[in-house]
């Protein structure tokens, strides 16, 4: 098992970690989730059909793992929200407070993009990260997300439009100020 | 003011400039975590499964009960119904034989009332002890062995029923362990530490006797030795026993002399009597060998003789008178002297049962295949239906598994 793990680690680890991190924006959570991805992959290696490339297969498992995580978080938040109506604010606070060093040292535009990513839908965020941070082709992105090519294109278009709008709004606010 | 973000290119470039984020942990550390996590998952699955066991087994028990209860209830009803029928039948037959009222002896009464209170007791058994083996199923084999009475006068054959899956030869080699001499009040097995090999091509048994084996001088021992071997291997079709000793010497068989092989004797005409060392010991039917020219009528009459010094007792009570008819080939016909012979109240049901079995075995030793009893006055004793000819038993003194 260790040999397989090492092969997976050497080939994909940092990419996987980065994808998950940008999706969940929490290093600790990303660490846990990437472990979960390894376990799922190791357990289901024999079911890997080879229809897609190994890399897109592993990334699709990573994407499912993060979506599962979001669902569990949502359930938790909903339970808390029954008592306190602060969940939206809580999310924002968490994002601001956990700005990682890698982002913090970058310019303001990068920080803005980083924050705005959360205002996109999960699908939009996934497409943006896969396409531009990981340079997957449209076909590969479609394989990972289980989308058609045109759905990837539409989602990508709407995501960029949304980001542009958010950046412009911010620009205008600053300009007004 | 015109926005800097008026085309996607700008945003895409920003996205591409997003910093690389790395996992700072060591590869081995991650591997360790993964393997412990996988182990924990396995154990938690196991725990879940063991947690399920009591639930599943309870469910299984309920399911089995649901299946069994209706079957048991049906059987019980069937049994009760049969009981009623047989009682009616008994009443019918006794009234048709001209008797006024039903005269049953105390034991039969007791047995019947016992049956009523214990519906699970078999209809026929009436708790009679059977000393012969009447049938086996297709999946079983018979193993013959023998012990002798405490005084070493007579050989006592015993029988084991074993599943066909068990190898006959190996069972013969361990049969010694199932013979409970002391418990049964008999002398021990003669062939302690001897081993048997079956040679089917030459049709003989090779018997390896322990070093220094010899029989005490005295005719009885030699006869029992010979009788025991014959009783054990006759029915398997072997013709002789070949002795094998460590240095190929002949075996000292006392009276018989020094021999290297011994032919297997055909069954000897015998009177079957009852052997019981004391009241608390097991009962055996014991064949008392007769001279070849002895008539069967004499053999049967001999069964009325007790030999108390040898703990050997009659199997036919003195009161029973009978005529023997040997004219119907391999079927022996025994007609009781008086109509009410088997209804005689001073003779217990067990005694009657043993008498039937001893007569059947004696008839078998004379080569008969079946016995028809006439003028019995009753239709059934134990498992034996007296209205029809009864087949001679397969073997004598079956040792039940629980006795082993």
C-alpha cells in the first residue's frame, strides 16, 4: 500500500492539496480532506476503469470529498442557525481571519479575488480553480466535474463575469472613497 | 472611470497569479495518518458488525420458531391422532378375539397412560428396551465388535452404527475405546493394542498383534478369540485372518496351537439368552453356541434355562408354550400354545419384547430370514407388529452413541 501511496503522493499531492485548500480555504480542513481522498483512492483503485486519466479521476474524488464536507458544514450551520442567526456573518469572519500567509503577502487584487471566490457558486469556484490555477483543459475539467463541455464553458463564463463584477464594484467603492 | 476588469483576460491573469499553496507535512507523516485512519475504520466496521450479531441472531431465532412451531404442532396432533387409532384398534382386536372386556396387564396399562401424559414419546416404543438392531439408513454402516462375559465363557457381540463417511477400517482399529468393560459388567476386549488391515484383494484381514501376545491356556479363551474374530469380520465377507507379528512368528493361541492364520467361521447355531452381570449393569443378548445337529425347537426350549452362576438368564419365560413349524422355507413359524400366552399378566412388557428379539436372533443363527408368530393374542409388542412375519434383526446389542 505504501508504494502506491508514494506514487500518488509524488504525482499529485501538492496539486490536490492546493485544489482542496482553495475550495475550503482552511489549511487544517484541507489536510484532513486530502487524507480522506487518499483513503478513498486506495480503497477503490480496483474500480478505476481507466475511462478517464488517473489524474482527472483522483481530482473528481477530491471534488466529491469537498462537496461532502460542505454539506456536513451546512448541516452543522443549520443546526446552530436555529438558535443564532449569524451564519452568514460567521462565514465572512472566518474567511477574513484565516487569510493564509501565501495570500496575505500578495497584493490587494489577489486578496480580493481570494475573497470573492466564495461569492461564486461551488461549481463556478471549481471551474475557476481547475481551469486557471491548475491549468486543466476544458475537457479535463468536464471529466473531473462530470459536466458536459458546454456546461463547463457556460459555468466558466458566468464565473468570470461574476468575479469581474465583484472586482469592479470594489474598485468603484474605493474610487468613491 | 473605466474599469480595469472589462474583459475576462484580466481576471484570468489574476487567477493564474494566485499563489501556490503547499502542504507542509512530511510524506511519511501523511502515510502514517492514513494507515491509522484506515485501521480505525476497519475496527469500527467490525464493532458495528459485532453489535449487529445479537440483533441478527434474535431475528434468526424468531424466524426459526415461526417455521418450527407449526410443524411441531402438526406432528403432535398427528401423533395424538395415531395414538387414538391404535387404542381403538387394540380394543377392536381384543373384542373380536372373543374376550369380554379388555384385559391388559399392568405394565401395558402403565405404558399406555405414560404415553398419554407424554405425547412426545413414540407411539410404539412404550419405553421398551431393544437389544437388537432392526434397521439402518442408507448412510450408515454396521461395525461388529465383541466382548465376553465376566467368567470368560461366552463371547458377547456388540454393534456400532457409524456414518458411511467414516472409514470402516479405522473404526475397527479404534473400536477398543468404545467398549466399556467395567461399566457394562463384561470382560475386556481381547484385542487390546492389536491393529487390523483390510486386504480386499486377498479377502482377508491382516491382524497385527502386540509383541508378546499370547492367550492363557484354556479352551474357553481360544474359542472366544476365534469367535470374536469371526463375529467381527464375517459380515464383511473376509475368509480368514492373517497374523502379523514383529518377527513373523506364529501366534501362540493356547489350545489352538501356534498358527499364522485363522479361518473365519460361519455363524454358529445359538440360543440367545440374557446376560446381565448385576442389576445396575447393561443387559446384553448373549448367543450360547449349540451343537450343529441341535433342532431349533430344542434351541428355543433351551432359552428357558437360567445359568445364574454365569449371570445368564432365560429369555423365554417358563409359562410360554409353543409349537415350531419349519416347513415354510426361510420363514420360521412359531405358534403359541394358548391364546393368551402373550397376554399373560405376570410377564412384563419388557420381558415379552426381549423374548421376541431373542427368538428372532436364534432363528437368524439357524439361517431363517423371518419369523411369524401365531396365536399371540395381542397385535403389537414394542416395535414389533405380530400380525405379520417379522424380519430377523440386522445385528445384536447395538451400542447407542450416548453410551460410547
